[in-house]
């Protein structure tokens, strides 16, 4: 399996602080990779670095290649086009990711139109609308007729996250980054979104970088995982190995904590 | 022995739709009761009623056999001596300009409780597992988990009979959450606790009884072990089934 994303020796620092240190991992074509970490672990900064969205005050060193293309040090123009066709992201809070004043259909239409133009295909209003409808069905949005003209505040949190996923998929990325995509959702909605992400990634054959503090959720999504702490990698391996037979002490503590609540649910508190 | 009794309580904000409909349950003295629900379940509104911040429009709440008079300031002062709260966000619930000693002893002053406040503060801070020198420092010098311990020290310093906890561990990292759950378990041995949370795992670890809320209704209530083993209501069943579990060793 050829690697789509290769991060090697990545460090992120501000003028006086090292935020991420010597991070190396790779994600294969079609692979689902999980990044686990508590607050301050540097997991979200890592995703910003891959997206080329780091604030100017944070300087990356090392290498990030996506489909063979170097991201560290690339021009904003180049990065912007990579974000258009190679990598897309879904964040934690769909309400802040969406424009509150724009109907949902038009929000999905934006990236759809850009892709159709880029690929030199028919980008007429009718063609864009057709494509938007396809995406809305793909993310299993109910009643697309009505939701097309609805505003973000008129739909549920789970539906907003489905819209955000549709927007991310609109550019047909090869890598989808999902950064805590279910953290703000109710647990029943979370289960649906996890299922949706798994199904989409498999159907489309794209790679997934799934970032979360929740070990059990990562375990439902990822084939391989990396655990980060204070900006450093502590353990990397198959999800099965790391979540059931962790080698590192820190990971072992996390796994034990997660299992404690699982055990309580089984009635063995 | 019932400490808190909620009887046929209904509530709506203004002329809006009913947020709570015919809520009834009781909290035995010495028990830990979990109020579980997702967003829109009414659990936060119910907690506001229990805190005396709002009064129910129908039904009533009895505390130690007497009606909770949310609009009677004199009653509420006495009530607060016996009922304290811990909230979700340890960053906003502690005044950043005050030293920990002043924060922790605040209930003693506002409730006009006498005695050696410094001594009581030392005792409270020790009982949540923090050093005595914590008292001379400021909130920003502590981590989220330590701040939540400070909030718990403040809640127990006046030796309340009932502690109301609102998503009190939800903002904490997993490893910290486990330790603060342990602390709640420890302090709840000497008092009654109502623990409001969306997190069934935490509630299962802490509470001997669970009340499951959905869209303003109680859909199920009973002993924790029973509800976990044989949930009766379809909503409880789907809630339990949706919780992601860790993979099993193969």
C-alpha cells in the first residue's frame, strides 16, 4: 500500500516554545489512521500543519508530504490548491464551521463549483445543484429538498455535521481529516456520524486521519493509531494492539481509565 | 428516608413549550442519584429548579419534607447551607482575582457560618487531595483537574447534606476524569449527591440510582445495576447501545 501522507521529523515551534517534537507517521492509501491525545498533546496542531493552516507565529520544520508533494514551506497558493483537491477537513463544532447566514445547499455548492471549474466540467447552476443533491444523499441527509434551503440554526447538530462532511467531500479529497468530529454531539448522534464516516471512507476509497481524545471512538474508526502527549509521540501501532495491549505507561493509564467506565456500564463499577 | 422529593413537576420558560413534564422522583438520604439525558432532555432546567434558581409552575419539590421555596430569600439562605453545587467548567466557576482561601471559604461568609475559617479551609482542601499551600495561590496556577478539586472543596466546606453536580467531570481529560470521579465517590460517602450528566459511563461509576430524561420526560428510573442490565425503555436501550466501548482483547 503506497503511503498517501508521510510526516517525518515534524517539529512545530513558536519563538520560545516547542509545541510538537519529532513526529513521524504515515497514512496509506485508503487507510484509516487515528490520532489520540488529551488536551495540549499537539494533535490538532498536527492536523493544522498537514492542512498548511498553521498561524504565522508557529514555524514547522521536518517534512510533510501528501501524494508526494511537500507541504512544509510550500507557498500559500500551492497550499490553497492542495486543500482544494487533496485534503479536506471536518472540525468539532459544525455550527462555527458553517456560515449562519447562508442556506445549506449554497454552502455545499461553493466547493462543488470550484471543483467543477477546476476540472473543466460543466459548472452551470443546474450541474452544481445536481452534484450538491448527490452529496446530500451521500451523507444521508434526510429530506434534501427542504434542507437545501434551510439555514444552519434550523437543523440539528448531527445534520450540521453531515453538511460539513458533504462540504469536505465536495472537492473529492484523497485525505479526509476529521478533528474531534463527534465531540460536540450527543452520543446517539455520535454513533450515526461514526458509522457515516466509516462508510464514506470505505466507499470512496479515501484515507482518513481521525483525531480524538476518546479512545473508544477512535477504536471504532481507525486501523492504526498514534498516541501523543505534550507534543510528543508516545506509542504507535495497530488500534487493536494499542487499545488492548499498550506498551507505553501513559497509554496503559489512558486505556485503564477508559475501561473503568466501560466496566461501570457493564455493572461492575 | 427521603431527602429530596420531586413531585409532578412541570416547567416552561415564558410562554414557550414545556421543558419539563410531570417529573417525579425521590432522592434517598445518603444515595447518589444520576440524572442522565442528552441535549434538550431538560436535565439542566431540572437542576436549576433543584438549585432554587427557578420555581416549578406545576407540582412541587420537597427538601427534607419541606417545600423548596425558590422565591423566599430567607428560606433560600438556609437551603444553601444544606445544598451546594459543583459546575462543569472549573475555569469560569472560580474567581480569577481571588486567592484559593477566599474562594473556598466564600460559602462560610455568605451563609454567615462561624468558626475558624482558615482551619475549615485547610481541612476541606486536604479532603480533596490538595496541599495546604494551595490556599495562598490563585486559580490560574492550577490545572483543570485541580481547579475542579478546589470547586469541590468549596462545595463541601459548609458540610452540606446535598451536593448537586452539573456535568462536573465532563470538561476534564480522561485520566483526570477518573481521579475526580474517585474523589466524588469518596466525598459522597458522607452526603447525598445528585449528579447531572450526559455521560452514562460516569453516572454508572458513581450513582446507585439513575433517572433517564428525554425531551422533558422521565423515560425510566431505578437502580443503576438494573437499568444497565435490563433497560426497559427503547430510548434507554438506544442510549446504552450508542456508547462506544473499547475493543476487546483477541
